[in-house]
C-alpha cells in the first residue's frame, strides 16, 4: 500500500471517529436530558443521569481531539493538491477547537446542585435557574461553532473535487461545498436570524433538508477516504524560502 493510500485511510478513520463521537451527544444524550424551556426538569434529568451526562461531555471532547488528528491527516493527504486550500481548511478546523472549552459550562448543574456551604445563599429555584443560564450560554456558543463546522468543508470539498479521479469524487466534492452552507444556514436558523428575516418561510424544513444533504456528503466522504481516496499526485515543487 502506497503512502497516499495509507494516509487516506487514516484520514477516513479519524473522520469516522469524529462522526461517531460527535453524534453520541446529539442523538442520545441531549434528547434524554434537555427539556426545552423547563430549567427544573433539565437539571433534574441531568442529576438523575449524571453518568450519561458526563459521557456526553467526554464524547464531545474526544470529538475535538479526533478533529485535530483529522486535520493533520487531511493536510498530509491534500498538501500536494493545493497548499493554500489545505491551509485554509486547517485554519478553520483549529478555529473551532476553543469552542470545545464551552463544554465546561455544562458542569454548572452538577456544581450548583452540590451541597457546598456557599450555595446556601440561594433558593433551590434560583440554583436551577442559574444552571439553566449556563446551559443556555453553552447552547449559544455551540450555535457559533456551526460557522466553523461549515467553513472547513468548503476547502475540503474543493480539494476532493480537484484530487479525485472520477465522477463520484466530483459529486462528493460538490456535496461537501453544499454542506458548508448547510451548517451556516443551520447557524442562522438556530440563532433566530432567519425567523426575523423570513417571517413566512418554512426555514426549519429547509434547514432539515439541507443538513440531511450535508450528512450524506460527509458519510460519502468518509467512505471515499476509507475505500478509494484521491488519485496519486505529483510531488509538490519546492517553494522558495
């Protein structure tokens, strides 16, 4: 197996891990624990399922670590295709990493529900409200992360489009580019901007359809990296220092 093929499979494996760990919290943790508009119910669910709650936080942190390894593997794989594009992709990935530290805000319900003496100054309802405030801070920060989750897919899509040797890679490249705007549209929708601009538009249905296309594009990209990958590229010319 040549080095390019090996690097492609490594990148596909890291991308797969990002998808698996990234989906765990969204699909299994949040639907069980979070109750929209009900701070007391949300906090009670978290305290009743603290192990699941901590696993959700851990899964997101692992996702961030895998994302960095994915950036490294993709850089090695595509640097001979277009160095400017691959650098831009890595910049967007790295820019998303600090947002992972917002995960620490999600520990607020556990900390505020501890029996620490200084918390006796607050009523139980006040502590529950404070816990929900921290969770809302995290949620708003996570909306911002959609921007970078989307932006990195644009140069990736172009790189896949340029490096592939057949029709399939071209389709995947286009889907990734479309997926970039899917994440950006999701950010605008989640942050409430679309409801203010398009009062009569069913933007939630559009966002759902767009994100479905985005997910399909990412799944196909993972499979393409694992099974086929880009064609062999000529060594990049030595740049003048």
